[in-house]
């Protein structure tokens, strides 16, 4: 027995249950991946400074990052920061370059 009153778009919405107004409001509130990566890179650098970890760009400007951590920072924490530095390399390089140029990213 099939239902008599089937409405594929629940609540009077379009075919997949999402109206145009819903789609617009969702995308307006989302950040781009680049914005999220920049926020993450800033948070990583701020936390590194709190722990006494210093991050530099290699002098030959090949975007290689150098991490200097005190021995009091546990090895697993240093490894975690190394991972984050690799994951967000370009954003971190941009932030450091902006700070060295006298501005903020």
C-alpha cells in the first residue's frame, strides 16, 4: 500500500528539502578554507610562543620553517608542532613574513 499524500520536499521546500533561502543563509555564515587555515596558523604560532617555541623561516627563503623548542617542551608536543607547521606551512610563512615586514597578516 503506497501513501496517498507524499510530499518529497518536506514542509513545502524544494525537491531535496532545501529552499534557495536556506542555501544562501548557510554559505554566508561559512568561512573559506583559506580563512580557516589562516586562523589555525595564527593559533598555532600564538600557542608556540606561549610554550617558548620559536618558529623562523629559513634564511634562504625557500619557505622551510625552523622550529626551536626548549628541552622542557615534551617530545610529543614538539612532534605535534612539527606536524602543524608542515600542514599550514604557507599560511605560517605568510604570517611570519608580514610580521617581519612590520605588519600583521
